[in-house]
């Protein structure tokens, strides 16, 4: 019914118009929609992961296991598993059916970004801080890590060798971002020297390298089809790239060509870009700006700027586009709020009745000749029976027909007051009594994780503190 009340021309619009709402549960640092688009995962600065329900704007689940800021989030294809990477040098695979940790992979360096395989949720690739990227297999209890090369594959003529200076420069490079292709047979990696490496997943060998820019490749993201890719680099230029078909049986690695389609930049203000994202169809590219509160939206086909979304009075960080709707979410860097942009749809009340007409000003109503005639009761009863012949089923929920028929998992929503949106500021201390929450309350698990105490040691400490038997530190006396 609500869909019928909206203007069909507005429904055909492919990009959002204005800021329509915001979500809040802690200080958010990264966002990611699942493949269906009904849930939004938010990683917080304290290591907590919050799953928002898009339809109700409420908190569906909270996951606690990290002790530092969340760097990236990656959903599995069926939406049941979620991979989180953090600055605490850990990656955790979560099972959202019950909120448990399926696997935990620890590294020797903080994780830049981690991405799940598109068809295997027990395989992911991770980029590490000042270290080589790794391909991690967590199908067993002990993660199997395979290091990926970073030095680009240079084309050289017959008999030509790479000089020592060039080899030393290639050795200094580090991989900043790694993602899988649409089928997962290859990995695309961006380096700190502007190189783009295509790595075969099975052999972990670089089959093609190309130089995109002279700066750092900060972020890479594929469209839903996997045919196009957007690249954000430190040279203040956003590039859309055509990804070659790497699934051919007779693929010749020497014939691989990575073409840059369009370059988006602000020539006048020379703005830097914090984060970029593709639209649901891949026709638009949006980006948040450094030291600015606007979101720029370009059309990829013509390479033209179509919209500047005005946001709140704070700088925006990570931006994500809904996988099916003209709906954009971004998190603020100062407050950590999650802001939402969508289309403002004016309602058409003429859709309520076929003979209803909207008028701009009052008009004199002329009644029909038979409008107030008295009809027999039998005729009125017959009309009611005719209207009741069509049985309307309002209880059966039919699944929407889409290309995601394999996604049968539905996350159970926890109806708990503790998981509500207001838990950060106000808590219940008794029946009808509320108080403001202290800043450090509710983080005892984090302190125990940092100090290395086990659960029994924490319980002993709490019990002794409650009984008043905890030893106090001796005070220094002044002479």
C-alpha cells in the first residue's frame, strides 16, 4: 500500500536526495551491508560490532570479542557469517545465528582490511600493517596462512634483467588492500607505490601487475557483477577500472589488460577522498571528502557529477551504498553516528481510491442524483458478498523472487533491553528507576582480555572485592 502511494517517477531515481535519518550505538568506525541489504554491520572504536536492522532501525545483535578499533567487516554470501578485522591483530569469524565465534586468526601485526571468499566463508585474505598479505584457510582448528607476494611482476624483454635499484624499490613496497574477484579464483591487491597486482588464489603467484598512480592505493571495491572496480588512491583521484575476464579456460596472462575507464577528482578545491563506494547497479560512484561533510555522487557512464549530498556538520568516514536501493549510509568521524541518506517520497493520496482526486483549492461539491438513495437490504447484502468472494491471505509471507535464492538464512533478532539503542547513555537500576551509565561500565570483559586474566580469575577478583577482602596497596608516608 505504501508503495502505491509513492510517485513512480521518484521510484525510478537511482541515487538518494537528502539526509533522512541516523543510527547510534557507540562510536562507529566502519560499515558494511549484507548481500540482501536488510542488515547493516557497524564496527565500533571499542571493538564491539553492532548489527542494525534496516527496516526497524533497531539493534539486532551485538558481538564482543575485539579489544581495539574495528578496521573492516565482510559478510558471507548467505549472510550467516561475518568476518571482522581489528587493530588488535585478530580476525574473528562470527556465526550470526547465535552470535558465537567460529574461528579466531591471530597475526603479528594489525590488520588493514580482511575480505571473505565469495563462495567459501572459511577462506579469507588479509592485508597487514608493514607486512606481507596472507591468504588464510580456517577450515581447521589451526589457521593455515599462506603469504602473498607484494613485489610487482614486471614485463621484461628477452635477456633483460631487473637491476638492483629496481629490485630494492620493489622490496620496500607493502600491500595496503586485498580483495577477491567475483568468482574468488584471483585476488586483486593494491600496494603503497601505486601498483595493482592480480594474484592467482590457488598458486598464490602474481600473474599480472600494472601501475595505476604514484601514490598509495587506499581502497578497492568491486561492483555486484564483478566487472568493474573503483580505486581510491592518495593522489586525490578516484578511478573506475574495467576488470578483465579472468575465468577463461584459455587465459593468456600476457594478454591481460587493466583499463582505467574514468577519473573523478575535484580540480578546483583539490579535495582528498576518505572512502568510496559503488551504487547497487554500479552506475554511480559516491565518495566522502577529507575535512568536509559532503558526499559526492558521480555517474560512471559519462563521468559527470550528478549530486552533492549535504550531510551533518562533521567530517564523514566510511560510506556504503545499499545493494538494492538508492540508500547511502556513512559514519561521522567525530561523533561516530551512522547517517542515512535516501529518497524523500511524497505520498499520492489519490491512490487510496480510484475516484479520489487531489485539488489545489476548495471547489463546490455537486452531489449525484442517486447518491443518497435508499437501496434494499438484499441488494446491499449481495454487494457485500460479491466483495468478499476474493480471499485475501495476509498471514503467508512469500519470499521475494530475486537472484539471491540461495540465501535462506534469517538472523534471529534478540528482543533484549540491553541491546537497545539507548544502552550507551541510560541503564535500568530498578523497577522504574533509570540512571546515566558511567563511561567505563560494561567493559570489564575488555580489561580482562587485555590483562590476560581468565574467567575464573576475574570471578575471584570480583568476589573478593565484594566481600571486602581485596588487599589494598600500601600508602607511602611522608617523613
